[in-house]
């Protein structure tokens, strides 16, 4: 096996994500000598079917407000396309990332460094 990816995004959720990150580092250390790379992916807001369903249930004015709030969440000012997360995973699984292990790759459009 070449690589294992774990996907993880207030309170209990943040503690759980921290646990996934710590586990990623620990397991990467433990299995690195077997040439198994372990990394985790921390995604931001992506335009998935679940998000689209949420938009469908809202009145038009609330859709606009929700879309604007998602766009203000990150530095790039938009909701991500799921293919953008997939490309990060594809890179992690490629030979181009052959020396990357024990890392948490953040694909969130810059929400992680907001200073508000």
C-alpha cells in the first residue's frame, strides 16, 4: 500500500479533527519504515450535493445571504469545487508527493488564516 488518506473541518468537531491530525502523525511515524505514507486532508466548504440540498430548501433571499457568508469565509472569496479537493488527494497519491508523510493538507481556500 502506497498511501492512506484520512478526511477531517467548533468544540467536539475541532477536538475530533485534532485527534485525526495527531493520529496521522503517529501512524505515519509507525509505518514509514514500511514505505507507507499517511496524510490527512482538511477540507473547507465545497459545493457538494449536501450543500446544494441546503440551498434548495431556502427562500431566494436566504440563499443569497448564505452564499455571501460562505464566500466571506475564506481568502479566495468562493465555495470550493470538490474537484479541487480531489486534485490535492491525487497529488498526495502521486510520486510527486513521495516524500510527504504525516502531514495535514489543508484545502480550504484560506479560511484557516482569517484574521477577523
